[in-house]
C-alpha cells in the first residue's frame, strides 16, 4: 500500500552471540510513515544494535520486530532490503565508480535521480567538481574520499533506493552544523511519507523529531518530544548539557 513502512519493536531483548548479558532489554516502540523517530543515548547504549535488528543483521532473543505487521523473522532479507535502507555508522563504499556506488541494488535509477539524491545529501558539489563526475573512481573502502563525503554518498545511495523506511546511524555527525541543517531540510521533502529512524549525537539534529527515545544501557528510559523530555527526563537533560 501507499503508506507501507510501519516499524514496530515489541518487547525486544537481544544479546550478541556468545555474550552473557543482553545489550537491549524489553525495547518497544512504533514508527509510522511520515514520522521521524530519533534515538539518543551515550556511547555503548545500544543504538547501533537496535537498528541492526530491522534488516536482520541479527535476530532478537525475545520479542519481535515487525514491518507492516509481519515479523521480519518470517521475511527474507532481500524483501526487507527493498523496503528498508540502513545508512551504517561506518558507511561503506566499494571499489568502482561513484555511479556504481549510488546505484547499488537499484540499477534502474536514472542519472537525474542520482543527481537529485546527491543534491539532497549535500554531495552534488564535490562530485560535480571531480573531473569524471559520476564516473569518478572510488577505491576499495572509499579511502580516496573524506569521511564526510563518504557519509554523504552513503546517504545518497539510500535515497536512490527509495525505501519505505530509512535508518540513519549517526549519519550526520561528520557534517558541520550548517550542512547538517541544510541536509535535513532537503531530506524532509524527499522522505515526507517514509518512516525515518535517526540515531544522533547532536541534539540540534533531532529537536524536530516526532518522538525521541532515550536509550540507556540497552533500555528505553524515557520517550517524548524534545520539549517534553527537557521537562521530564534527567537523562535527556544530561545529554543536552554535555
Ligand atoms: C552496545 C556491544 C558493544 C556495546 C553494546 C555493534 C556491536 C556492539 N557490541 C558487540 O558486542 N558487538 C557488536 O557487533 O554492544 O553497542 P552499540 O549498539 O554499538 O552502542 P551505540 O551504537 O549506542 O554506541 P555508539 O558508540 O555508536 O554511540 O557494549 O560493545
Ligand atoms: Mg553506534
């Protein structure tokens, strides 16, 4: 359906293989199309682990992760990948042209769609400045572009795939505040009816989120809008002040 992309975590507990204690405990939340859900919390709180369960990089020990009402454990990964784009915390580029990297998994995208995605991701200028533009070569691991450029190319790649659900794991941290703000304004348009889940370090990135989940030691300790959390959550206040 047109508004597919409902994500639900239902009482999810997760431990890494071989680990004694869980890194996520009893996580429940729902993210709906048109919403932006932000996840914030100190390093090691479990933010990356939480995102990794939707594309089934791992499966929870207890509880369920559902996509449009269907447990992802019953879906095949290719089906999930068509609907969910994860921009990982350490974005990965492979050896090939910028175009190949952007079209990854979406070969039918037009050049114009690639440029639009780059524009939203604030990456069009540096690609245009390269002698071979979209045909410029990226070395294995993307070592010949900067960390911020790599991040923007990976954001653009996610946009090119036109998923129903976007997962951004700390994707805006390498950008300066002004670029971050421009990117998010542009992103709002293109992701308006998609479901967006953003892990962020910087408060300014998430003040407009529909709901912020405060993660501490694998648990959601507080949730609400920025304004609500400022008034009710000591953990959130600490993060804001840090
Ligand atoms: C949460 C452990 C990690 C930490 C906890 C990714 C990963 C993490 N962990 C593993 O044992 N194996 C793994 O592959 O899980 O880690 P996280 O989810 O990465 O935390 P975060 O994303 O909130 O932290 P950060 O630093 O990105 O803000 O005990 O050792
Ligand atoms: Mg992380």
